[in-house]
């Protein structure tokens, strides 16, 4: 494997160099080269040592390699060192320690690296196997130097434990052994031995008078690999007197709190203050406590933690007080109760709920279980409370540590979309300590969509006038879908006439052909609405169909039709004027109401129309030497539906009748002897939008105003007539005006203005000249001579305009 790891980078490097030398165009990839999956590092490796070295390939000039994560979290690595190589795009990377690895804390470390370049990023993980190294046992500092001193009353029963050596080894699963290497005096070597737990035991009694009063023991503490630490124990034998000392308190029961740190005062043992030179010591070794030799104050030897050592909850200490001067001693009993401090909040697993569930998850379904414990020995239970935010209110509940769905989950709302379709809640785990401590467990439940609802149509009917241009929108088909995203619908036509098309996205229904109310009044179009992108399964779609009714509105687009269009009727002059002479046979395809009107002038005075019937206004008169009516009438009748009209012709022949008995017989004969005279007038009108009328009106007013101002400015600057002191010769323009006047007078004008029979008007020369002189706007004085100024071309045009204005005035 190691050879493979070495050959791969070399082969890749050679391959890249070959392509560069041959000028081949190589696309440099991005990645790690030669990064092993795992490496072994001794826990004794010093800081600033290289843990692993590898290469990366990148097109960037200087890529960045970052340590993205270390599991477990250890701050023992420096920022990776990246250096370029001789090969373009290849860089050396070194991972360097900035601290020490500890096998006992983490035997395996996972490091996730990230390579960042301009083209993206690449991640890769390697593992560090920490190799265990033997650690030297650690003895109590006081034991090592200068050594501990133990005072032993001479009358202690044997065997007696004099002292327990405190030592530890950081190596996991390593054990320590204790041995006495030297005893002074040498003659007492067989009196002492050390147990497997490090307790120094005396198997022989002490005698203050006949035996040694002081002993020195050298103790060696070794681990399995032979590493060791050493210390010294001095034992002094105390003389015991028959009469005990007087103690202020022979028995005490005290309580202290844990975690108050070392040197915390536990209790005070005092002899009678009148006794001189009193010293205090423990009858036997109590590792957790120590006592002041001269003041009798009992203190904690180190920080007492009940969670680490539950045996500390209750201890009984035997304290001996002795006076060297009086050779008297006494023993006191101190019962110490260590009280728990609520210092640890509950620990919960998992520490956070991150879930993804469907919106159709049934009520009562379990989403997971939560387990919480409290390592404080006084806390026996942990209570769980679910705190919802407004969006997740009453959506979940807790039961026996189970997180259950309490209410229907909803994906389909704008509020859920704003919250990224996620419910958020918090579980509070509270212990029973004083004061109570609480841990929080976040609950993040992401809801996934399910397409539950069919599209529902809201529009079923449209109306459109006939004659509407193809391509015009008839209306908008609207369907609603309550699945999120709301109304994500595509429309299509499934059945019906090809007369209509529909916009698949907007639902607009467009006209595809010409409509004719007279041919078909109602169209039924089958429309389908299909939703999309409303489910995790994109193929899960729902559809709804409906028949849309399109009603064609009748528009008056057909002229009336008369059949026949020419009528002849022969009547007697005695026909009553209340009876119809004839009736027109006319119809309208639009079913509009028809009206008939006589259009030729002579017939209007003689006849009238009642509906579509022609009647005479009065009886005919054929009196000899009196009034004698015509015997033949041609009546032109216009039949209208309100917009269009058609003309028909009726020929009425009257037979004079002199009898006194009138007859009501009417003979109507339809004939085609004369060629028909039919005039069909189609009247169309333009109905612009209101805004267009306003714009055109305002534009016309402004244009008229600007034109008037322009003419006024030109006239006030250019024109000017008036009396002159010296007459000027007439200009060419004056001659033209004279010629015009001559032509007008030669065309038949008289001295005064005369109107012709056909409505035209001729002006006399005097009238024109008067008007031209009035053009200057000044009163004329007959006593002064009048001369015209020379006029420009523009003036000539305005004079012609004035002549035209005068002609129009006289015509009116």
C-alpha cells in the first residue's frame, strides 16, 4: 500500500510534465494526490512536527487548503502549509501539529480537509491513529519532596495502616505496583510492608520507651513498563499518656458542599486552651482531608466532587490531640457529610431533533424518542416540557420521552413557505436540583409536500359578441388548487370545438375563428386543469375537468331582407284610408325589430306606413272639374333594423270609382314587370375609446391655438397699410389684385352682389376693393388718395385668403 501511495504521485507528476513538454492542452483537474486514508502518530510526538505530507492538484496559482473539521474536536493542528513544486498545478501540503496528542483522550482522530480554488472546492478525509506511549506514574508532590510525616501513637493495635501513597498513571488500563526500597533504621526492615493499593502497614507495635521513635521509608511506585516515581514517608512514634486531654468537642457532625475547592475548612478540633503544646493528627490516613498539626483545623485535601467519587458523601474522621509536654492525648470523632451541588444540567440524547416528515403523517405518529439524565447524585428525575413557537403551536406533544404528532401537519401555507416549510420547537429538560438547571433540545421538523387536492374551477361561463376578431381573449379560465405552491396549474382543452385555444399557464381562452350568432349560439369547451410541482414525487399530479360554456352574443350585422322587393297593387279610389293597401314581407336574420319609412317626397304626403303596411292618409278624389288625384304612385320604402336598412318599391294603381257604394276590395298583384330597384345601405360607425377622443380634442385645440398665434405674429410684423404723403406706384401684387377684380367683374357680376339660381355668388369689383381696403383695418378718408404698399409673397397669399373669406361670407 505504501509503495502504491508513492508511485501514484510520481506517475501523475511524470504524466503532467510530459504533456507540458509536448505542448498538449491539458485540463488541470482539482484534487488531492497521495493523501493516505490513515496515518499513525505517537502521542509523544512534539509540537511543530509534520503529521502527514501530500500533494494537491489545482489550476489556481496558490490554492487554499483548510481543515474543515476535526473529530473529536482537538485544537492540535496548525493551518496547512501549501508550497508550489516544480510541476505546474502541483503543490506540496504539510499538516503540522501545534499541540500534543493524547491516546487516553482520543485514540483515533478524523480530519476533514477542503481544497478551495477559483473553480470550486474538493473535500477529503484522513484519519490519525494515535499510538499509545507509556506515561510515567505521577506521585503526590509532598510525598516526593520533602516527604510526608506520619505521627503514630505508641499504643495503636497492630496491624495498623500508617499512610496510603497517592499516585496515578495516565495510561489507559495500566496498573501500578508499590514497594519499599529502604527502611531506616535497617533493623526495622521487616516491620513494614506496602499493600497493592499503596497502603503502608506496620505489623509490629511501637514502643516509645524501648523501640525506635522515628522511622524513614523509601517507597517506589512502578507501572507495567517499569516507569516509576519515588517518595519518602517519615514515621514518628508518639508517647501515650494514661490521662486523656480535655477536648472542647469530643464529637462533631458537620456538613459541607461539594466543589468548594481544596483547603476548604471542614471542622476544628480543639483541646482545652490551658494545655500547652497540643498537636493534632489523624488516627489513620484520610486521603480526602488534612488537619493542621498545630491549630487542629480540618481542611479538604483537594476539590471534593461527589459525581466523581460518591463515597465522599459520608466520612468519619478520628482526630488525636496530644501534648508532648504533658505526655497526654485524646481522640475526637468528626462526622463529615458532603452535600451535592446542582452543577450539571440534564444531558439529553439526541441533543437536537432534525427530522423530515410528510405533511400527511398521521396524528399520534412517533417522530423519535428523547433520553435525558442528570449526573448530579441528588437529582433523581428530569422533567420534559415542549415549548412551541406560534407556527408549531399544538403540532407536537411529548409522552414518556416520545415526540408525537399532535395535530395535522400543513405544508400548504404562505407562512410555512416563509419559514422554509419547517416547524421549530424546543424541549426543556429540567432537573430537581436547587436551583433547578435546564437543558434545551431544539426540534426542527421539515415538512415535505404531498399533492392532496384536485384543482377546482371557479369560472364556467363566458359570453362573447359575434364578429369578435380571431385571437381575441374571450375570458380567463380560473381554477384554484390549495396545494402549495398555490394554483400551480397548467390548462389544456380536452374536448369541444377547435374554435378556441387556451393559454396553458394563464388560462386565457382565445377565439380561434369567426363567430356567427345566426349559425351557432352556444359552444361547450372541455378544459382540463392539471397541477404540477406539488409533491416530492413529481409524477404525482392531480387533474380537474370542466365544461366551459361560451355564449355567442347577437350583434346587428345583417341588413333586413325583403322578399319580394318590388310590389304592385291596384285599388279602387273608394278604398278606406284605414285599410292597408299592401304589406311588406321583410325579415331580419338578427331578429331585430323592423321599421318602415317612406322616403320619396311626393309619396310621403299621400301615404304612410303602419308597421310594414302601407295605407293612404286620406281617400282619393277624382271629381270632374275639381280635385283630381294621380292614378299611379311609385312609393319608395326604407326598411330599417336600427343600423342597416333596405329599400323596397311599391307601385300603386288607383281606379277611379264614381259609385256611391264604396268597396273595401283591394287587389294586390305582385309582378316583376319593372326591373327591381333595391338599395341596401350598410351603416358602420367608428366608436373610439374615450381617452382617444380626449387626446384628439386637446391636440386639435392646441394646434388651433398655435396656428392662430403664428398667423397673428406674422400679420403684426409683416402687414401694414395706411395713407401715404406721396403716392407710390402700384406693385405687381396690386396689379394681380386688379386683374382678379377684373376677372370677377367680367364673369357676370353686376354692380351689386347678386346670387345666382344655382346658389353661387358673384362679387362686384367695388365689393372686392372695399374689402381689400378694410383688410388694413383703417377707416378710409375720401379726401385722401390711397395707395397699396408693396406686398411680399406671403402677403399675396393672405390677400387671396381674404378674397376667399369675402366670397364665403357673401355666399352665406
